[in-house]
C-alpha cells in the first residue's frame, strides 16, 4: 500500500505545474483504480458474449455506493439483458423515426445492431427529480462504468435513447421497467465486451487551474 501511495504522489508532483496540470505520457499507472479511469473509453461495437450475472451484480453494487446528496438515493436502476427486448425496442424506435431524420442515417451502417450503440446489456437509471438527483445519477453511472472496466467490460453512457421511452411507441417498453410513480428515466449505460479499440480522445489539460 505504501509503495502505491508514494508512486501516486510522485506521479502527481511530476504532472503538476504552478499554473495547472500537465499531461503525463506514462502508461505505468500507480494502481488499478487510476488505470481503470485512464483507460476507459466509450465503446460502440460489442461482440455477443453476455455479461455474467455475478459480475453485473457487482457492477450494480458499485453503482449504488456512489455518493449522493443527503444519502437520499433518489434513483432507481433497471437492467435489461434480454436480446429480444433490445431488438423489439430498437425496431419500434426505427419505425417511429421519420425517414429524413438525421438519426435514421445510422440504420444504413452495416455494423448497426441496436439503438444502444450495439451493447448487449443496458442499465437504465431513473431519478425522482429533486436537489442533486441528476448529479447523483451521473456519479452512479460513473461508478458503474469504472467497475465494469475493472472486469474487462466496456461501456457507453447515453441520453439519446431516453426520449423514445416517453413516446407512444416507447411507452410499452417503459412500462416493463416498472418504475415507481414520480420517477423519470434520465440516462442509460450500454455494456458488453468490446469489439473495437477506440483511440484516446484529446483531453484539454489547460482547462484545469489551481487557485492560489
């Protein structure tokens, strides 16, 4: 443990300037948590291997251990692993979309499988609107994605598909989620085993400043 702490401090001092932080090019991460954070990517192509229930259970457990305002836990989580549900929801979504919609262009992509960026499992996060509830759900999703990464499972966080479930075409699928009264779908996280290796996007280190 001590060697991890000293390594982390050394990395921090090496990467920090008097005005802000600077990029460290080393891939020698001091511990598994930092490695998961630094190597997680949003994935949009997955193979068909399912996520084992015991692994998904641990991912969800990490999610509900996210910090939340006043420990109100104003969230509800639903997990869909049924390929039939995902397929049927995607077909209903496609049929409800105008042919000239910009989003309809993705259907022409031969790699298109479903509306959840081709993920094999989908975690829906709903909230009961109130102070901090949106932030709390974002923190929950972050915990889940990092936990998934630690198991070698990729993910992508989405808000785009959520709008469909408030339409008439999407209502039957929303009802199967059996959310309590007063709860609204906020975000969903697609998960699965990656079939691609996305490049690391540029991060703007100059946007971080120390206030002295």
